[in-house]
């Protein structure tokens, strides 16, 4: 995801082979180094932004015409409550996820009036490598497996799902608009 050329080749391949994109699930992400801002090496911050935000912008930018070529293009990106909880030491992850929420919210407003929809999924605690890295003291058996998200992902990527610019909180099963909490 950090190689622009790979992203360019992917979008070109989809365009060549399919001519459209019915659904895109943006799930790539890294935690980044957990360290206070004053001690965090800038390269660590930039690395998290490159994967969690810039790569998603590039994908959305390049895949936009393919989503619009679909009768019901759907884009779904993974965010995190960390975007607004802002835990100390979590700047790379929190800032990149807050930026992703803003990016998807802007895109959702831009595609109003089209058949394309863009939303976010906030999975909460899910048994992943990133979760283990973030919370090493947590018992992995205490959180659901990623497969638990599959029905929600399929629903939000389906042509019949008409919500746009929403964040679906998997844990509470609630939808909210892509905007900062009041």
C-alpha cells in the first residue's frame, strides 16, 4: 500500500479487466509507533499516514471513475474509535484515522446525487495482529474474530445499501454521520 506504482497498476488492471468497480473495501492499516509526539520520530508518523490515509486517498482518487461506472458502486473503509478518543501516544494511528474519516466524509458529500456510496466501518475490538500490537496485555480470546464483521461488510458493500457518509460502529450496531462528535 505504500508503493504508488502498485496502486496505479491495481486501478489500471481493474479498469482494463472489468471496466467498473462494484465494491471496494479499504482495510489496510498499520498502528505506527506508540510514543509521545515530542519523542516520536517524524518518519514513524509519516509511515502511518502513508498507509492509513495517503494510500486510501490515492485508491479512492484512481478508483472513483470505476465506482461511478458501476450501477451501484460502493466504497467502505475501516476506521477506529481512536480517531476521536485520542489516546496519549497514539498520534500516528489517531491522526491517520481521523483524516480517513474526513476524506470519506468529503467524498460522500461529493458523490451525493450519484449511485455511488462511501462509508466507514468502526469494528471496535476485533482479534487482529494490529489489535495484539496495540493491546499486548489483552487476552485475544476476549474479542471477536474478524469473521464476525463479514455480514456487516457484505451489507454495506451491497447494491441495496443506500446510506452514504456514515460510520457503522460494529460494537454498538449504530450508524452516525461522518463528522466529528459534538
